[in-house]
């Protein structure tokens, strides 16, 4: 059979430059109206039992070229179980060599979380007792911005994921968090009694469906809009921040993925003008206790700390810590494997993202009264 490659589906992204036998030359498509690109997701058909070479040739100018060395692409025969493919990077070209076991195989930058999965998740969680689904607004493409709320306690907790749509591990994390929160687990019961929890599992539905790495339908990086969001550029942030203004925020976690750093880590709000020792101590307590809880999290590797008074208030973690005197943080998970606990078969996987959510919530439950 002749090799065939396609990406015309939810979150798909690739351009076919040429096919010569079992070798394909490919390029990643830019986010619309943006210079960002790095996410890819496509299907290969017609090569069962044959070694296929897939060369993505425009990687040198991608958003984060340091993300390619040591990275391995993901593949799946059934779109449920995602494993790591043989992958190499040299001279700006990412080369994936794979022998499909079936007539079709899917490859992606990370295990995808489609908008259909998102709607299934929202429908399933919204049907649980004590859960309220609110459509906070709509995106520029007319998609709903979903928020799931549960709990009866006075603390206001906001968990929101996937401002950058290509960071699909963030919605896998959100799924793990939601499944725990609607369960009978003592951690969930503790959190629901002490707090009202608001979860936005996907902040960027348009970018997710379009196969973007980092931006929404008009090329806007949502995590640079929190100081002055607008309905014209960033309705996603506009509506979520308005809902936060209505409830207040005691604790916030913004869930992301990092292309280059092969570890799980937190980024805080050092450098905001109104930083307090109370906020700083609670942030450090969360990080220390999470590191003690799971070997998948560490505090040695991460981003540089901001200089006092120089925090970028267009970013959500800084804006919320400053705006609400909240304990806010950005959680980063790797596209690469976790160097502290590697899994040669699956790398950083959906299940590890879901488990990390459970560990984060257990850590939060242990300090909820002190927020």
C-alpha cells in the first residue's frame, strides 16, 4: 500500500512536503496569526509492518528548539495507549522511525486530549451530585468556556489548565483532579467541606481544536493577557478572570507543560509588588510537601526567580497573587520523560499527569485551613 499521512481532525497539525516510498518529509504548521509552532498530531496509514521514516524538517525555528534534544515522539495504534517512538534530532530535523503494527497509527507531540474528550469529561463530571457546570462565556470560534464547581466551604480554590493548547498533559491533569474531587476519597471530602472549588479543564478550546501550540484563534498567548483581557483578543481570560473577581481567590493553580525541562516543577509569584511573607511561606510549604509526597515532583530544577518588584503581571499566577493576595502557582510537567523517574516506554504519560493531580490535591487538603 502507498503511505498516506493526514491531520484533518481535532487537534491535528502537520504539512506533508513530500513522500518517497516509506520516507515522508513533513513540516509543523504555525499557530494561526502567530510565529509559534511545535505541536504536531497526524495519522500514518498504509504502512503496516514496514519501517517508516518521518522527517519533520522545520524544527530548528520552532518555538522552543531546546525541546527537541532528548525528546521522543508519541505513537498510538488505538488513540488510547500512547507510547514513545524511536526519535532523533539533528540539524533542525526531528526524525521518527516507526514500524506500524496496524494499518493506521497516530503520532503526536504528546498524548492528545481532544475536544471530544473534553466534552465527554464535562458531561460525566457535571452529572455527579453536587457539581455545577457553568459556561463562563464563549471563545472567538464560539466554543464554550466550561467551569465545573463543587464544594461548600468558604475557601475559594481555582484550578485551570491548558492556557497553552499544545500542553495536553494539563488537561490529563485536570481529568485526574476532577475524578478525585467527585469521589468518596477522604481528600476530596476534606476539600469539598473546606472550600468551593472551581475547575476550568481547558482554558483554550479554540487553540486545542485547531492544533495550536500556544495561542488562541487569533494568535494570542492567553498567559500574557491577565492584566487587561478583552473580548476581542482574549475572551477566555476575560470571562475566567471576571468569574474569579466574583468569587475571590484564596488558592490558584495554573497547569502547564514545559518543552525543554525534563522535570515536574512549580513557578511562583516572586517579584509581585505586594508580595507577603504569608504568601511566600504557604507557597514553599506546598512545594516542600508535594516533593515529600511524590518522587515525580522536585524543587531543584525550574525557572529563575523574578527580581523583587519585577514580576510580569500579564501572567496569571502573578496577577492572581497580586490581585487577591492569593497563594498562586504554575505547575509545569515535561513533554520529555521525567529525568528523576524515567519511563522508557511511555515517558511522561496521561496516567502520571492524573496521579500528579491527585498528589497535588492531597497536598492542598493538608494545608487548606491555613490559606
